[in-house]
C-alpha cells in the first residue's frame, strides 16, 4: 500500500515535470499570467480613476456656483433648470459608477442575490430617472460647441436606452439579454473615467488646443468603450456556443 502511494506521487511529479517542459503548457501559463496582470492593472486603474471622480464630486460640496468646472458655465448656471440638472447629475452619477461596478462580481451575484437586486434597481433608477435625463439637458449646453453637444446628447440617450432595456429584460427573466444590455450600459457609465483619461493623455502628449481636445474626447470617451463592450458580448456568445457544442 505504502509502495503504491509512493509510486503514485512519483508518477504525478514526473508528469508535472513533463508539463513544465512542454512548450504548449508553458505558453498557456505565460498567457494566464499576462491575463492576470492585465486584470490587476485594469482594476487599479479603475480604483484610481474612481477615487479621482469622487474627489471631483466633493468639490461641489458645499453648494457653490463658482467652483471648479462651473467656472466655465457662468452663462448658464444662473438658470434654475441647469442647476437642478447639474447637481442631480453629479451627485447621482458617482453612486451609479460605484454601485454598477459591484454588479459584475460573480460571487456577489451568487452569494447575496438581494444585494445584486437592490444595487441594480438603484443603478437603473439613478440612470433612467436622474442622471441620463440630466446629462441630456447639460449636453445641450456642453462646452465644445455642436460637436461635443451632439456627442453628449447621443451618449445620454444610449445610456438611458441600454439601461432601460436591461431592466425590461430581467423583468421578463431574460438573463442573457439583461447581462448584455448591462455590459453596454456600464461601458457608457465608464465613459466618465475614459473621457477624463483621454483628455489627460492628449493634453500631455500633443500641442492641440484645449477645446479641440475636449471635442475629440467627448466622442472617444464613449465610442471606444462601446466597441469594446460589443467585442466582449460577441466573445461571450461564441464561447458559450462552443461550450454548449462540447457538451
Ligand atoms: C455616461 C453618461 C454621462 C453623460 C451623458 C454625462 C454628461 C455630462 C455632461 C453633458 C456634462 C457637462 C459637460 C459640459 O458642459 O461640457 C457632465 C459633467 C459632469 N459629469 Fe457627467 N455624464 C455621464 C456620466 C457621468 C458619470 C458616470 C459621472 C460620475 C462618476 C459623471 C460626473 C460628472 C461630473 C462630476 C461633471 C462636472 C464636470 C467636472 O467637474 O468634471 N458623469 N456630464
């Protein structure tokens, strides 16, 4: 008995050594390490940019109509409807960004489905009833003229649409549609981070005028995210089809 056990362990060790010498296995583990590194980098970038977004949001407390970005909106901030749109957008969006990020963590969905449901409902109400309509109103007066204004208005309309479709899908118990629309919705939520990231990169690597940079990032900030979201959805669909065929 003892001898058989020793033999088994020996054979397992031999196999492990063989695997380590196998170039295919080596390539697979290098790929896994790269994927892990990529994920960790994305996570830290997200945390860092969300922290910056939180700091930007705190600038508007206590209520002040001259502070930060509002200095560029003095011609419009005197109007009450703009004030309502601005402050409701800024203070709801930060919760939307943070709550939304937890919805893609599988362990939360599995272990605490109630949290997933309440956070999800808050996200949907926040986007559909507050932040997207407010973003649209602000978009009509966005800096950067008609180019940026068109972009902000399309962005807020799509944000509203995808989020609502995701909610309606789960009401009908269509989990796949719910998930795909939520991926699209959250990709647009993340545009708050990517827009500011693109702006920072362009401002520090080119000689372009500030307003031209703003026009470019008002589009690149969400269009690139949307393309990535569609690639992820396609990839998920084809992986699922392959797994189903294999079974
Ligand atoms: C994805 C949909 C969104 C749309 C359509 C949108 C739209 C807008 C618009 C039009 C402005 C004013 C820009 C201008 O006048 O030039 C603005 C400003 C702002 N938005 Fe959004 N936004 C969105 C998402 C978010 C999110 C997720 C956050 C927070 C995490 C956020 C936080 C802010 C803040 C803090 C400002 C004030 C500007 C500043 O201080 O940097 N937005 N948004």
